[in-house]
C-alpha cells in the first residue's frame, strides 16, 4: 500500500502538466499567435478589430462587418535551467536546459448574420515536448520528460443591443493529452513511472460584454467558466530496484479555474492608443487534487492560490499602413516555495512584448509578434528537491494574417 501511495503521488504531479498550454497566470499562457500578442495581451478584450476578437471577447464580433478570418502560427521555446541547493535531499545533476519547443496554431472566423447578430468560431492547438531534463538530475522524482497536446474548439455568437453595448457567448470544448516519464521515488529506487496518453475532453463556456464608451474608447469584460477536467489513462511502474512491474488505470481530477478579465482600449489621438487589462483567476480550486488507481484513491495537497493579472500596452501608427505596438504584463505567483514542484516551475510571471502589423491591402493585414516571458526563480523546498531556477523563460515568436470581406450590394 505504501508503494501505491508513492505511485499516486507521482501521477498527480504528472497530470497537472497536461493542461499547461491553455490564457496567463497559473498554468495558462497568453500567446496564441493573434495580433494582440504584440502588446502582451493588453486590451485584447476591447480592441475588436479582427476575427481574433471571437476568442478574446466574443462581444467584439459586432464591430466586424461582412466576414473576417484570422490565421496565426508561432513557436514557444522553453529555456529552463535548475540550480540544486547543496542540501537537496536527492543527489543529482542540474538537468541542463530542460526546455523544449511548443508549436502554436490558431484560427478564427466571424460572419455577419444580420445587422445585430454575429457568429464566430475559434480553433487553437498547442503541442510539443515541454520539459526534457538530462538523465539523473536532482529532480527526477518529480519530472523526467513531458510532452503535451491540446486542441480547443470555441464557437461563439454576439448580439449588439444598441450603439454602445454588445453581448457575446460561446461554448468551449477542449481535448488534452499527456505523455510523461518520472523516476519512481523512494523506496522504489531507480524505476520509472510511465504515463501513456492520459487524456480528457471537457466542455465549458465563456461570455463577454463590450461597451463603446465614446468614439475611440471601448471597455471589454470577459468571463470563462471552470473546466472540471478528469484525466484517464494507463500508468506503468517499470522495474528498477522493485521486484515486479505494476500497470494500472488512473483517473485524476484537475480543475481549470474560472477567470475574469477587464480590458480597455483608448485612442489618445490619431497615432497613439493605450491598452490595459486587469484579470483574476481562481487557482485556489487547485488547493487539493484527487487521484484514483485500481488499488485505491487519495488526495494530494497542491496548495495553489488565486492569481491576479495586469497588462499595459501602447499602439503607434506612424502612417496609414503600419502599426507598431509594445506591452508589459505581470501575473502573481499561484504557489509558494514549499508547495512548488519541478513539473510546474511557475512563479510570478513577467512578459515583455513587441509587435508590428502591416496593412498589405484593403482586405489583408499581416503581422509578427515577439514575447519574452519570465517565470521567476521558482524556488523549491520540499522533501524531494531543493533549489531554484537560474533560467526560467519562454520565448514566443508568432505571425498572423487577417482577412476582411465586406458585404456587397
């Protein structure tokens, strides 16, 4: 029974990683290869000038006439290097650069159904090997290798109530799959815990409201519901110093919490626009996590707390075809030193972004964005690992293309 308890603990640590690529703070990211990425997402809930508004705030679709399509593609390059403390409980190396590459693809479409109604759809996918430390590193009992795939489908509708208020709502369907290896913790010795294709499909909803306060000034409010994910699959404990292989089914719940964001877009003059966002994410839903194996069930404390998100951005239009932008974002830490683990080396988050958009023609706009995201030193101090991260960054580069087809006649 003691071995089962160790196995359950490793499985819980592993399955948390599966949903890491999902909006910012905690496990969420904010980079989906849309134009707003170039301002660190600041004001994305209120800009409403291309089809990606169907994702950032569905109410903003009422600002688009005819049909609009946005396509985006990008890469997230993870740079993660750990510095073990001299008194870390498990001897081992620093793991080298544990980071991998995560491709991001996104598509957004909006269609004018009538003068007041709009319909849209968003499809977003993130995949890649997120963490892959060197063999024998000091944190091997918390993570050895992680690869993940997520696919989200988000159909939306919007209705313009009057000249200054619009409402939008959508259904959010998400599929996530995780493959992960972890060294078996003491007393099992040098064995491996292998999680093969743990997956889940969940459905939630999102809603937004957009206020046109005055010409050139908009306020957007967005809410997304919690996704009560329940990952299922097979887990195998490969022999090391243990007498025999163990293979069993696993189920574990992992709430992806509700979030609320408020964004502002304000044109200072014909050339400059100010962007800002404030947000809250309910990560205290991850205070504990439950896991079930064929041999029994247990609850593992995670100790996560709610996070706050703040972003500020600036757009500048030097002429009629170019727009350059920059932004800065900050997210508070969801977890303290004692509860943090190496599978999720997340601390407070700071993002710095740059972007440019070019109006190629009357119907086509193209752009590029770069984001540097720093996840803090993420100090760890628990029974299996002690130390902090000398490097804990993700570099994002993405490109977007936006088409508009105005109604004829």
